C-alpha cells in the first residue's frame, strides 16, 4: 500500500468530516485532496514548505491555506475525529518502547540477574 497519498476510502472519510466544519472553504474536491496530501507530505518528510514538490501546487499557496485552517482549529478537530477511529495497522515501535532493567523498577538486588523459573 502506498502511504504517500490518501486512499479513496481515507479521503472520503476526511472529506465527510471537512464538510461538517462550519465556515471552512473546501473548494473543488480534487484540489482540496491535493492540498491535504501536500500537508501530509510536509508532515511526513519534515521538509521546509519551500521544498514542497510542484505536483502539490505552489508552496506559498499551500502554506497560506494550511495557516488559515490552523487558525480555524480544523487540524485539532480532525485529529480528535481521527483518534476516535484509530487504525493501528501502521503503528511503529522504536527503541523508546523497551523494557527497563529490573533494577530500574526497584527489584531487589538479590533477584537481579537470576533466571526466572516458571
């Protein structure tokens, strides 16, 4: 599955939510999808706005719309909505998700290093 763009079901779920936001300009559906994918590209890559590929539109136009949506609280509402229907398929565990050594959890020094018997 290509994670650089939104799938059609993901987009229609997002579009349904966006249409419920009062006072939000969505415009043409295809342009709005391109805008959202541009924002996701920036978020995923961590790149500067000026490095946005031209296929997503002019970086300054995308940034200005992103800033307007920020002021309107759209991204916070979207995050709240998306967290209600979370998809844990793409969860990533890294080195921050490690078990601590038993002595870090206050284990007795007598038991540290001894094998655990079932």
